[in-house]
């Protein structure tokens, strides 16, 4: 199969190196458009006023916190099942990026909750499950850091990540399953005339920012993955060849 | 719309700019941390090659 070639760490190292500038370029352009749209073009909300602009950071960060976790857990599962080293390295590379965006989702949620709900924090289902996601990332990184043998570290991390996958649907459906302070989903909620419940003037900047954050994640994942490849393959001939002055 | 009105964000300045500031910090932190990781791996590799050369001599 074609992807076997790219699953070789050596070949992927070169391939990723070529991709990074392109991803970085598209990410910067989308971020610039998204910020302009979100801060200047989008109108203030009729209830929330200007504070609605927090949404353009908060929702993409929360989306990415879950997306990055699914990438981490899937990579971990592929590493476990097919014993693919590149996938193991990808899981390790995804963790710190995902953790930082989970923290961003929590912080911006707090900054949005204070003026809108009157509180920085509540032990509500959505907030608590998102906090648990942050601890899953931290637990994954701590576990991998505590095990010296890379193979065992990858297996243990993947198992922890797979157990934690249960939390993802809990986060997503928490606003439906429980009576929470958090507002319901804006994107997947369909109103009476069959359109998304959110107006296009707010939806478009939101989608652009979500795409920009996702591509930022992919770019950084590739950079970290390259570092991880060199580290894990440091005793192989091709890496020695590469660093030869 | 003038600039002072823009920065005031309808009296939500702290919350809105706090959020965008936090996002900027997370983006910058991620870029710096990834580059730092790459540098430390490269240093590790260089010391390994030096070690190898010392052994072979």
C-alpha cells in the first residue's frame, strides 16, 4: 500500500519537512482573515454584545482540544495494533499541543463565563469533562516521561489515551445529557427553517478560525514529529549520516 | 467606529482582549516549545556523533 512508504520514519522526515512551510503559510493567511473577520466584520451579538467575539477563540480551541485528542488516541491505537513506530511518535508529538489548547479553551471559557454567567467557574458537566480532558493530556505526558523504554512508554501511553476516549462523547453531549450552565452547540443545532442556529455573519469567522487552529495544530505536529523521529532513530545510520558535519 | 471604541469592546475589554491575548500566548508558546525541542534533539545528536568519533579514534 502507498502509505507504507510514508510510514517509514526516514521518508516521512523528509516529506514532513517539505510540507511544513506550506501548512505554515496557509495557517498564517487563515489566521489573518479569521482575526479580521472576527474582530472587525462580525457584528456584536444582540444579547451578548461585543463579548461574543470570545467565541472565535473559545470554540476553535475547544474543538481542537478534542480533535487533537482523537488524533493522539488514534495514533496510539495504530501504534498498539500494527506496531507502527511513526504512529507512536505522532501520539507523543500531539500531546503537548493538545494540552495547551485545552488550557486555552478553559481559560477563554472562564473569561467568557464571568461577564455572561457571573462566575469564572462552575462544576458543570461541560466544564468538568473539559477539565478532565486536560488532566488526561497531562497524565499521558507524565506517564511517557516516567518510562525510559520508548516502546513501553508508547504502549502505556496509548492504553491510557484509549481509556480516555470515553470522555470525548461525554464532553460533546454533556450539554444535552445534563442540565448545564453551558449553552448548547451552535453548529450542529438546526433551527426551524433547517439552517444552523448561528447566523452566517458569526458562523463564517468561526469556521475560518477553527480551520486556522486545526492547520496550526497540523503544522506544529509535523515539526514535533520530525524532532521525535530524530530522537527515536538517533542510533540509526540515516540519522547519523544526517547530522554529520 | 473609532479606535477607542474598538479597544473598549463595549465594556468587555478585559474579557475579549484577555481571550485574544491568551490565544496569542498559546500560539507563540507552541512555536517556541516545538523549536526548542528540535534544538535539544539536534544537540543530543551532535554529542552522540562526537562520542562515536572519539570511540573510533
